[in-house]
C-alpha cells in the first residue's frame, strides 16, 4: 500500500474546491501526511475582475485575479482540520493554476496532488483544457480528481 507523506490540494475559494480540500484533509489525516493547501492567483485590479465576471457568468470561477487568498486559505485550513488533517501548510502562489500546482508539487516533493473535477466535462474545458485534466496529464506524482461537481 502506498503511504502519502505530502499531499498538495488546490483551491480557488469555490464551494466545489472546498470539497476537494475536505477529501484531501481526510486523506492527510489517516495517512498522517503534511497537507499543503494552495491557492494560485493573478493580481489584477477590481475593474478587470468585475468586467470578466459579467461576461463569464457561471464560469466566473475561472477569472484570474487578486482573490482574497488569505481568506480562501483560512477557510480551507478550517475545512481540512475538520476533516482530520493535523499538519497543514498554506501557500498562495502567483501564477496560472496548473503550472503553479505542478511547481509546488515538485518543490515540496509531494506524493499526491488533489484537485476537484470542476471544468472537466464542460465545453470550455474540452476545448481549452481544464485544471483537472491538465494536471492529470502533466503531473509526475499521483493525482486524485475528486468529484465535486456532477
């Protein structure tokens, strides 16, 4: 049986990403692994974010911007702790989500990367790629894609 020592989970602050955090937290708890909770973002100004959100509507979770990463990571820590994780590290990473997560996995020598399935079965995800499909294809560590959206 594989024992995971370090697990990275990505969150963007959406409800579905917190489901992945909870699963990763539970797995880290039973494995006694370190859980690295990561939030990737691109700093932009509020006007750009509002304009993009107006256009994207329900796909607005894909908006890159200066998300309140401190709050996102605080909530993620609470959810991971409640799920059973004890050793939690928070990381806000500037950059595109896929490359940021993969770089972080390499940096912390993670055994497992956990992401939600949001965007996996959407038209935009099929045409442009999605975080779960891209990390699964590019990662050199194990990847767990949690069903957070049906």
